[in-house]
C-alpha cells in the first residue's frame, strides 16, 4: 500500500511568520507518520492560488492550508468541485473559516493523525460572478459596504490583531463613511434602498468571530443575506456591538433573507470575500451545494 500524499500550502508570512514554523512542524509529524509531504509556498495571493492549483492537480489525499482565511480562499479556488479534501491549520489573524469548520486540537502529531485519518464533511461554497465575467468562490462571508471598507482599512494597518484590529478599523472608518444605494435580489425578492452594508454568508462570522450571519449553515444549500438599513452613525454605533452575539438580527434596522442566488448592485463600495478583496458590485452570488470536502481536524 502506497504512502498517503499530503500537500501543504503555506503563507510563510502569516501570523508574523508563525505559519512557516507550524508548517515545518506539521511536515515533520506527517512524515514521521509515514506520509509523503510536498510543501507549496506562495509569496502573494496570486502565487498562492497558482501553487494551490499545482498541488490539487497532483490529486493528493489532502490539501492542507497553513495560514489565515486569505490563504484558505486561494486554496478553495483550486479544490472546489475536484473532490480533493481541504484542511485548515489556522495561523492568521481572523481565522473565521477554521472557526466554522473546527480548529485542530492537541499536538502537531495529533493534527497529523487527524489529517491522515481522512474524515471529511461535504459543505457548500459560493460562486461569485462579477460584471466583467470574473468568477471566484468563497467559503465564509462576502462583505459589501461599511464592513468591507473596514476590512480595507485593516489590511492597510502595519500590525494586525484579529478582532482588536477590526475594531480599530471600525473607529477609523466611522468618520468618513456614507450609506450607499443598494439593489439586492434574493431569489426574486428585492431590497432597493440606501444601506450601511450587506453580508452574504455561507458561514456565520467574519472579522475574528463577529457573527454577522449568525444563523448561516455551510451545508444547507442556502445563503444568509443580512442587510443593514441606512441609519445615523450614533444609532449604528449602538447597533454594531450586537454583531458579536448575533443579537443584531432581531433589530428593525436589519433585514434578513435566505436564498440560493443573490444579486447585488451598488456604487462606491468594495467587495470582500473570505477577507480578500474581489472587486466591486455588480455581482451575483450562487450557492454551490456540497462542492467542497472539508477535512475534519477535531477529535
């Protein structure tokens, strides 16, 4: 019987270079357990995406992303629809994808054993098509509006610290943010009014555990759409902390819809998915049911 082949995709700069150390330790543990290990290291988002495609083309027993949500996003582009299992060993700042699918526990030998055990869960992902025909996939949440602008500010910070960094980004953005006009179509149901943000969730959280789409489940074949209506900044400041518990979903300033296809039109706002900038509206999100095999690393 041949040894299992494991591909490690690593962003060596992730987590202040913690990812590089973690990848070396995991590689050693996997090899001690009898696996063949090939390490793919990307120096940029585009490079990581290219490396992920090379890794997936080799049809490994698993592709393990060692890094943050951004690296998992690049790995997803390579594995969706292929049947190659995707595992996440988080070393980033937000780690919301790992939070949704289970953070590994125990020693690195325990993580290696879980990888080689090969227990998977079939989950949905989301296909996004932009106005120019570009297509991308995401696993967690697409943000468009205030939250996306905060993400953009956080990415520009010299030092990042998960939720704390996101809160600093909120404070920095509040002074200049203005509501945008949105036209959102969820399976034929239309929202057409000014708003603060719209989030399309396959999983529940972004920004290091902020439960913007608290009820979202990644294997139900549906997307959760959360729209924040235009309100005063003072009111918005009172409302926003509820996102940490999901309590905002019951407030009259929030509209919640669920559906399989979501079209968004707006102007002057960026779009982020899995914490990565993917463009601007107009765009269409469509759930792709059970299209990704997520490797379970929790016992």
